[in-house]
C-alpha cells in the first residue's frame, strides 16, 4: 500500500485555494490555515517541540532545517536526526547508522520545499494529503479547536483501490500549533479496514499532543541535532556482553574466533554476534563457518553455530526454530559427558533433504541431521549449543561441528568472556 501523490502543504503553501477544498476557520482557506501552521512553528531562534501520548517526541528547528525525533518505547525509543532532506537513523537489525534522502521524488511540481513534513504525522497529513478541507471550529477533548481533514487515495500495485486514507489535524485556535492527529481509512463496502498510518504501518488511531510548544534554541545543547546522537545508539560487542552479565548469566562463548581444526568459526559481524534478550532473560551468541579465502576475502557461511544462555533454574531450551516447519521437531536424545558434566544431546531426525528445494536448484540427497543441540549446565548458567548442517553439492556436511564429537568439542572449548 502507498499514498498517491504528495500534495497537501504543497497544495497549501504554494497552490491556489481552489485546489485544496472549501473554506472555514474564520473565512480562511485550507491553504491559509496550513500556511499559518507552518509559520507558527517557523520562528527565528525557536524550536518547535511536540510530545504525543503515544510516546513520540519531536524537535523541529525550521530556520536551521534541523530535526530530531524519538520513537515510542514500543519501537525501542530510537532517535533519529536530520539536516535538510537528510535523515540519519539507527538500524537495529544491522546495528549501524544509516543515512536517507527523504526528498519526495516523482512529483511533476514540487509543492513544498521544506522537509519539516516528514517528522510529524500531523504535518505529513497537511503536506502530503491529496485533498484538504476545513472542518472548522469544534470541540475535541474538551477544548475548542480548529480541525482540518486531509484525504489521499490508496493504491495497490499502482492501481486505485477505491479507498482513502484520512487524517484529521486539530489546531489551537490562537497559536495554530497542532493539538491532536487522528487517522482512519475509508474503504469500499466489503473491503477490510486496517487503519494504517501515513507511513503505511499500523498504529494508534488518535494521538493527542500533550506538549506542543516553542522553546528557545539556546535552551538545547549545541550538539542536540548532531549525528553523534544516533551514533551513540550503536551497540558494541563489549556492551552486549555486559548486558548478558546484567541478566545474571555468565557469557560462555568460543571467543571472537575459534580455530577448531579444518574449519574455523568466527563472528560475521561483531556488533550483532551477541544478542541479549532481557524479556526472556536469555542471550544468544552466533558464529559462521570460515570456509577459506575467496578472491582474497574470507568466505563465511551463514549462521552455523549458536550458543544460547539462560539461568539454570529457569532454562526452557527446545529445538531451534526452522522456518519450514511448525511445532516441535522430531529428535532423538542421549546422555553425554562434556566438561565433566552430564549433558543431553539431541539429534534431529530430519535432514536438509526434508526441506523444500528452491526452484531451479539441485538439492543433493544426504543423511546428515538437520541440526544437533547439546544442553549442559555450567554453574548457575544453562547452555545450549546448536549446530546446523551446511551441505555441499555432493551431499557432504561442511560443518564438522554438526556431529556428536564436534558439538562436544565445542562444549569443552567454552570459556567465560572477560
């Protein structure tokens, strides 16, 4: 799903009133009201600060084209900053800083030459709604407000669905600062309604701005809008190891790299190799096979060994997740000795040959177990080592640790990260 056309503050700040809808709000056209909103938050030496009851918080310095946004806790409380049309944010999946060009593309006529609309949903509705009309003065949340409505057609695969995304913006009657934003979706009869946001993802239907104010730029730190704000959110390996300790777990691992004979293990990316999970009170450490140089660059497999950690009295390890199968996977188990402790070894009855073969691929037959896992308790920390088959074109497993001897050898090599 996507919105068709970026039109509103375009239509509002530049185009004629007739292109935007009817009048209202003391005889003002929607264009004039939107212009008043824009001018209200565009004050020399001032920063527009807004906080929503959904947890969002935004700072907008229009005179200097600097921006900062903090997402709600439900989205990790991540912070992004911007300068002009450039937006800098943290990518939690890659654990890195990414830079985006947010300038709208594909418009026949650029209707607004200001990136402010991309930082607050109420402003986005005013800037990018295909149609805008003034509802007029009304009461909302016990307050007298001036309300406008922006509507944009919804497209699927470049074809109109007949539905509309509708955003209602409520403004203070005197200051013209936004007080609330409400979204809804209008669909033809018989179609489902999923109430998407302006960005296309679900969220609260109504957001009240509990703070909507202008503050002095000098009241904020000099580096408040700096890239470093986002860079500080990148998590290092050492920080993640400490987070594991903070969960009351000993971070048993194989080091940053493990030389185990013919095939070594190492992190493919240190930043995301150690993953603490505070919600479950667990952690995991991930390794790839180092299969030798390829064109002067180390050739790594995808993930081949995973170490999972949990408190010994709360551990509830089970089979690893395999996308192609749901529920418990068939296994056989046996008792083994590792590090002087009795552990339980589980071997998958399934093989890689039981997985669907990708179209156009040749998938060799093999008797190699899909995975092997070993549970052992070391002190107060329960450890599960998981190894996964990596089959070559001849049906041989390139992962020597996906065997009884191999996985026990990994257990014997575990050390506590310092």
